[in-house]
C-alpha cells in the first residue's frame, strides 16, 4: 500500500544556517521516530505537539544536530499530522536528510502540494491559496500587501460586507 505521507525541503535551496524538511501525512510521526533521536528523555512518539525538541537527525551516511517539532492534525497547516526537521542548511545536509526520509517511507511532495492538502482538508479557502502564491511570487511590498489581504480573507470579508449592503438596498428599493 502506498503511503499518503509526503516530504520536501520547505526552505529556499542554497547554503544557509537552517533548513527545514517538512513531512505531512499519516506516517509522518513514524518516519520522525526513525529519523530523529531526541537528546532528552521524551521519545518521538510522546512528543508534545507544537513544541521543539533538540537531537540528532539521521542523514543516512551522516548525522546532523538539529530540532524536530510535531504538529498534530487537524491543527496543522495541512490539516494532517505533520513533522518538521530543522537541520543545518546546505545542499549535502538537506538532500541527505530528505533522501533518508524518502527511504523511510515518504514520497516527494509536488510543488504546492502542502497548500493543496490544506485546501482539500478545509484549512484554507481558494482565495487564501491564491493570496499565498501571490505573496510568495511578489517582487514589491505592494504585491506582498495585496497577497496578504487575499491570503487572510480580508478581501473576501469586504466583498461579503458590500454584498450585504447591496442586498439591503435592493430590498429597500423593492419594498418601496
């Protein structure tokens, strides 16, 4: 049976201090149990949701020191159980850890798949999804602001308010 669990590098490619590997789906915590060894006494399966834990991340042929956080569905971005592995940035580290996550059962996420899952699971509206992609692709502060307005449903709320006012005005005219 094919796993519904996906994974991808969620930070921009390149060399940097930190990179994030995101895993989403029903097997995300089980994969994290195999890929992350916490330094404390709490086992991965017992992680408190939304709390960061430090430890070692298995990169297959190497180990990195980083952090892991578990997001319990439906209170996650995708609405599913999600795990993020925060490792050191750089091509070899992030690709090595991602490859290991794939070996442990995740499949590669396609572009926009996390947001698609958020939409399908009722976590975001279509206009919010469009606003998010507008923000990501923006090249000016004005474009960021416009995308954010759409992403946070402020445009939708304004339209609904105007529709209500127009409906009231039409009803008033009709009554007269």
